[in-house]
């Protein structure tokens, strides 16, 4: 089962990410992982992983943020040589493209691909440990 | 003193007055043939036969850009379409451009005005004229082109942009006169070193004809100093043909308006009365030498004042000061006229765009930059960057095709602009006092 992450549309200006972190922090929501995608045109996306997706979405939306929930594959990676390359090779061999990828807390790898369902199945077949929301 | 068009340029004040009176009468009759002026004269009970002196001009209502837009595309045309040989268009205040028609005779007259203007500034047929203004619907390209040709100069119709090529042409064809916007002249001066030119004076230029955007005396002096040229101030607007309405003479103490073609007024934009002599106000022009599309008492929105006294060049055509600004919201960006309403028109036509936007005009070194920050609707955000970037590029492309210049588009969060600036502020011009 995939994991749900949050994508927040942000303008590239001082304190915007800090605002998000503050709001979640004040509501006792811990950020388990995050990534920022940005453009040269002053806007971007702040992606974040949290355990309680519904609560986080609701709070951010109430504060005026534009938030979307998106599914990604979360993999519990071993901290050793070739761990990442094995995962990537598995996907590449089957012509699965990576939209974006980032590392979250506790060596969790978050991946969005061109075909998540197939990717997750392949990775599990290779013995990778895929995670659910509760595992984060 | 030598003249290009001796008869026109050496008219005395009395001769100018009587010529203007005659031409005004015939122009009114021509104008009455157009749908727009027929309606306007009839409505205001103006009998063209009753207009007998220049003073009577005050009975004719002003013509505005809105009138041009409302009569688009043919409402002000005063001749059958088959007498028209060219049209030019400029930015309207909304999506529609304003169009100006010319007959063969109109173009000949315009060309004569430009040729005598260039001559008056000091250019001669032995000069080589590189026209760095954009060709096309704008009048800066073709207007100067034909005038310079008529004068007998070799014209290089290179149009704007591509600095490397501009420099190559100047060097290979020994260009002595350029038609350029002041901002591009300053930009090019810094860029020259990249094309192997150590000192701008090495280019051997003698004249820089500059118009298209307001610039200060200081900027003119700076460009003269950098390139070792005579800066020739050139004023015009497409509604009144284009460049060649008013021009510096060699004395460079104000621009002569060619009064055998234009009746010149300066009004207080609030009271609409003539300003006192020497006071600043809005320039109002009546074209008295155009048959296809006469325009009467056109409010240019440009702010200037008359210069008193006689000019040392001997010409009696009245002089106006350098244009110091405008009394509307038109923006001039690298010589191209933009109305904020044009941007709004494009944005509000796109369902993905929310209601708030800000137009920011800034200077990147010497060139103007246009940035449009616009809010997007929340539902277009699907959590990935690709569709945002696709939307941004699409808005940029549509703006480019409508404004004819490039704008950078920054997407911002829904409702963020309203919260940060309030709705009233739509334009931030960071260039103020910087030209």
C-alpha cells in the first residue's frame, strides 16, 4: 500500500516554509520527511511526509495553503552500499521513470514514479521493504 | 542654413497661420466623410463651413484613444478602402489594437516629414542609417526607414535585437547613424566588449536618433559621451503617423513640431483649457495633412510645454520640450507601449487564473523587464510542478503574442496578492526616476 504525502504550493519568499513548519509544530505534527521543488519563476512545491495526513491537510488548508494529497512509494532502505542502486536499477530495467525522489527520516526513501503500482510490486519482489503510513 | 524642404521649413509665422487655417478647413471636410466624425459633428451641431479660423478649433471636441478603439476597425476612415495603401496599429488599452490608415499621398507626406527631420538634425545622404527599431505594425521601423531612404542614406533595415549582428553591420557597412531606444543604446555600450569593441567611440557612429520612450537630458548627454554621437530627440505617435511629428534641430534646444502638418495645443488635462505660455500640460495634436484618416485634437497624454522665443536654426515651427511623462497608466517597456489593461485582458481570459495580479516593471542594467505575478486558482494545483510550469509557459506565450514583448510570469498562491498588497495596486514601476 502506498503512502500519502502532502504537496503544498508555495511562493518563493522569506519564511514561507517556516510558516508551514511552525503551523504543523504548533499542532504537534511531526514532519517525517520533506522535499522542495522549485522553478526559476518564484514558485515551487513543498512536499512533506507526516503520519496524520488528514489532520495536517485540514490545518494547512485552514491557514490558506493550497494543499494536495499524493501517493508515493515509501521504502525502508538498508543503510549499506548498493541499497539505493539496487532499487533504481530495478525500476530502470522495467523502464519506470522517476518523477521525484527524496529521503525521509529513518532512512525511508520516498519515490514517485511513472507507474507506482508496478514499481511497488517489482520492489517487493526484489525483497525491498515497502512501508505504510503507520510505519513512518 | 540649408533645408531639406526649403518651402515648408522656412515658412514665416504668418505663413504657418494662414496655411494651417486653409488646411484645417479642408481637413474638417475630409474628416466629415468618416462615419466617426460625421456622427460627432452632427451630434455637436458643428457645421464645418462655420469653422473659419484656428481659434474656432476649440469648438471641435477632443479625440481620444478610446474613440479610436470604439471606431475600430474602420470608423475613422475617410476615403474608400481602395485608396488605402498601408495600415499601422498600436497597442489599444484592451485586447483590440488601434489602427491608422494611410493613402499613398499620406505616406509621401510622412516620409517627407521624416526626411526633413533627419536632415534638420544633421544627417546627410552620405550617412549610413542602421534602423534598430522593430519593424512591423509599429511605426518606428518603417516610418524612419522610408524617411532615411528618401533623404538618400543607405538604410540597413536590421530591426531590433541580436547585438552581435548589430555590431557586425555597424563595422562592416560603416554605419554612421542609428535609430535606437536610449535603453538599448546604454545596454549595448556595456555589451560591446563581448564583441571585441573596446571603446564604443571606435564604432565611428555620428548620430543616434532616439525615441520610443521618454528619456532625460542626462541620458542623452551620457549616450553622446559614450559613443561620441549627436543624440537626436525624436517624437511621434502612430495616431499622428509615427516618428517625425517633432524633432531636434542642430541647436538641440527643444523639438520643432512640423506645423505645416500639425496644429499644436497644450492643455490642462483637468480643465481642458489651454495652459498659459510655458506651462506644462498635455500635448494635443490635429493632423491637417492626412486624407485617409484625419484625426482632430488628439489627446496624446504626453506631458510637455512650449518653448518661447525664436530658435537659432531659423525655423519658425514651434518648439516643445522633451516629453517628461504621461498622464495615463501606459507603460513604455523597451520602447513598446503597454497598457496594464491589456495584461488584465489576457489573464482574465484564462480560467486557471484567479482575480489578482501585479505587474512589476524593473530595470536589469539598462533594459526594462516586465514581470507579471498572478494568482492561480487552487483547483489547478494537482501536487506536481509540471502542470504549473505548463500553465506559466502558456500565459507567457499568450502575453507575448498580445503585448509583442516578453513578460516573465510568476505564479503565486491563491489569495496571496490580495492579502499582501490590497487590490488597488496593480502596477509597481521600480524604474521610477531611474532613466
